[in-house]
C-alpha cells in the first residue's frame, strides 16, 4: 500500500518539498507522519482524512450535523464511554454499530469498543471537531458528568458530589481547575464554558414539572442547549453551586436573589450577573454573561456615515441632553458607553450613574445606585454635582424627579447622556411631557433623541443571494436579497453577530416649536421626516439593500405598519 505521504503528493494535496520537510520532522519527533503534517499545518484534517479514507476504503463523512441519528443508536452507548473514547455512533443495524472516528489507525479502539459494547464495529471517518459537535448535539452538554454523579450517588461513592467540599466551593477563580472531577462544579463549568464558546449573552435555567430546560441567547434569540434529561435530578444542586459562586444565600429558596461573579474561562475573564427567582416547581436562574472589559467604538455600531458625523458634532456641545430610546436589549447602554469612550479625555471628568454597571470604563467614575437603601438616580445626581463633572450619564430616566434634575443640570452647563423606554425617537419628547416635565424645559435642554434596534448580521461565510422572495412586503421587491445558508462558522444559524439600526431626531428650532405646543409624537415625527430624518424602517431597508441583514430579521424587530 502506498504510504500516506506519497498518496497525498499523488493527489496534489502536498508537494514533494513539503513532504520531505514533514518526514524529517517526523523522524526527529517520533510521531506519525499524519500528525506531523497536521501540526506543521501542511494539510488540513479534512483533506488528510479524505485521503486516508480513500486509501483504506473507509467512508469519510464531511458533516455529522446533517445526519439524523435515531435515539436507539444514541442510547446504545453511554455518555461516559463516548466522552472517554471521543467517537460518535451514527448507525445500528442488527449487531453492527457504525461509529465515526477521527483516527483510522487506532486499531485498539475497535477492540475496546467490541469488548465493552458487545457489537461488531464498522468505522466511518469524521473530523474531531465534527465528532465533538455531534456528542454535544445528541448527548447534551455535561452528559458524562451527570451520568457519573448519579452513578456515584447510587453506589454511595459520591456523597459530597452534590455540594462539594468547602475548599472546592471557594475555588471559583478559574473554571477549568476541576475539569477532571465528576461533580456539580464540573457540570456548571461545562454549561458556562459551552455558553461562552457559543457567544451567548444569557443562560436561562428553567425548571418545570418533569424536566429542566437550559437555553442560551445568541444575537438576541434563545436557543435550546442540549442537556441530558437526568439533569432534572441535579437541578437544586446546580442552583446551589450558582448561588455559591455569586455569594448568594444557599438556604433561601422563597425570595428572588441577585448576585454577581467574575470568573475565568479559557483565559478569558467574564462577568456573570445572576438573577434567581422562585417558581412553582423550583428556582429559575438567568445568568447574563458580560466581558470584564470591552472596547467601545462609535464607528462599529452601525451608524451611517452622515448620521455619525451629526452625532459627533452634537457630542461636542458643552451642554444639553442626548437621549437613547428603545426596548430592553436594544443596545442603548452600549451606544452610550461608545459616546463616553469617544469623549473620555484627560481634560474631561465623566461620571456615570447606573443600575447595574454593565461594563468597566477606564478613566470614568462609575456609580451603582442602591434603591433598597435610598440611593436612587435622583439622590446620586444631586451628590455628584459636587464632584464637578463635565459629562454625566444617567442610566435611565424613570420618574419626574430624575428627569427634572437631569434637565436642570444640563441647563447649568453639563452634557448629559441618558436612556428612555419608548418605541421610537419622537415618543421620547412626549414621554418627558407625560412624566410631568414642562415643555419649555424639554425644548431648551434636549439635543437629540436616538432610537435603535439590533438586527442580526448574515454570516459572511455562507452568505448567498436568493431568488425566491416569498411573500415579502413590496419594499423588498426590487432588492437583491441575501440569506445565510448555515455553516460551521455560524453553527448553522445563518447569522453571526449583530448591528444596529437607528432613528435619529435632532431637536432644532422647528422641533422645539412643536414641543412647546405639546404636539403629539406623530406630529413631531412628521416634521422630523420632512426635515430629512431617517426612520428605523428606512435604516433597516438600507441594511437589507447592502446585504448586511435579511428582510425576515428586519420584520422581526421593526413595526412595519409605521413609517
């Protein structure tokens, strides 16, 4: 049989010079030539396996994700066995089990599988990445850990596995330190690690009568995290572990609790915001995942160049208020942080009042309010004026007292950034009037209202033009429409990352006149459009035209009946 190196050269996947270099290195290291080729990055694992499969007569499966593997095949092999040997069962016919392996030369694996499972074994080849993805998809995150914990408890060998020892409980700095233990600590670490790797921003742990569901939010959409059904038996222990790392009361199960933890996952520090609330079948947990430090740049937030130029001009004004509006999760705080980062200079003092502080900003004094002890936005605002700030950020204007203080502060020579919960920019002015602010104060203090939404960006690796536009609104008829087909990079979702669409109303003399006359939101919006303002709908249509997002995504976040 032709040696694999020569075989790769014959197939044009390697040249002679590369093979000679790899052979020399292989002789020095003592490893197989295939591993040397991979380590030297002279050939990809996919190409090497395809060549080995062709040479050895073993089928190569480029994607296990596209297979529909029956449950009886999955149940034929225990998760612990799967994780130990790192293979994936794909078919069971009679007494013959077909398994996907990444090393066709590991003959001992076949003997071990036959001995332990009692099946005749047939092999197919797949990359290790595909096999690990298949294990997560079909067996669930932490399946081997759950199985081992429950086995230990049944046999009485793991009495401390549910709550761990005090030393283990206190060691929360690096989530990888207990990777070898079959414990609840390891299970929680696996769930957190999987979420961080998937770019999740939130983890939802929900308990029901007969099952526990774990979901994570990626780019604003919730997806099920595949977990073993038996995790329901460990739910209370998992919640206890989460309470411990966030310094919450483990014994208290009747009242909501909020906590925080900074942990290290794969050399990355992340900030966890934990909220626990009791429900009819137990405690539900939401964990928000935030990087400890994040660079904010206005240029990266999806503003069109002409709008960005106007905003930067507005930010140079010595006083006034800029309001960012939108629902929860629309990226308001990120936009405000980007503005502050742009203005953060040595000669400027910036103070923020937040609830909660979501990211750390170097060189900025950030203050966390505590309503339970009477330290509110309004009280904090009164106090920080004595610290002589040039620029302030008030996390949210919620009531008349806060709104009035912020507006009067801006009129005394301070530039203020804040947020309002309204559906569009024009409603920002009417919301302030509804709260009880006098029209002349709104008209004289507010510089701009910016409304925004977040839309998912089409995955660049699998983006393709589509001809079938279906039953889309007529605004899309004459556009080229792009969608993501789904690939490894985007985890077969079709989207990767998010960008913002903005509706920006600058308060000029004509808009001020309408506010003074207590005009409705629709009247203010009509005048702003007449003066050239861009709506969320128009901004979104432009993003679709540019091929950044899809019509379906725009229709999901924008109320289409409104201009």
